[in-house]
């Protein structure tokens, strides 16, 4: 009785697919074939079968498409990190500063903030403008707090 190993090397994997080892390596690099198992230089025959089935349009029960899982993860990450309000770096800095320090509410105490920049934040609904004691005060909205936390978390991951 001959036992066929489930894990195979590059040459065996290429022969299994009926292509050259160079072509197989290019397919792996392009994501057409699955990568090696972590920590090895071996491919799982079942992962190769699943990828070949997906390429051929066959939806087998339990077939794994590593590319779709990676794409979903990237889309989720990019969606979370993508700008929601089109803020530039200076606007992001001001919004985060206002969110974490409520005393920063007038132009004279907000470093780098001017009426134009604050007007943009007001126009986007991230900040409210209130006239009090002959001075304009800028109060961050709940939506502004949420965006500031998202921006700060994005900064921490960099």
C-alpha cells in the first residue's frame, strides 16, 4: 500500500497541476495558487484542489478561497482607515485635540486653527459654532468625537 503525502513540494505541486515549476511559482506570486503552509515549503493538496476548482468555476462544498478571505480583510481594514470626511492632516490634528481636551474651544487656544479651517469642520458637522460672551466657541459634536477616536486609533496602528 502506497501512502500519498498530503503536503507536497513545489515540483510535485507543479506536476500535480500539470504546469512547470516556474509557472507554478508565478501563479503562487499572483495569488492564483495558495501560498505554502506557514513555516514550511510545502503546499496542501486540498488547498490546491480548492483553488483549481474555484478557477474552473466549480463550487465544491468546503472549498477554500484564500484570496476572498484576504480581500474581505483588506476591504474591512481599508474601509475603517479610509477618510470619511476628507480631512487634511491639520484638520485631523485639531479635531483630535478638541476631542481629548474640551478647553480647546476658541481660536486663540486652538493651535493652528483659523476661521476657514473651523468653518470646514462646522460645515462637515464635526464641530458646532456658538457665540458666547462676544467670542465664538467651537464645540465638538458626537459625530466629531467618533471621527476623532477613529483617527487616533488609525494613528496608533501606523
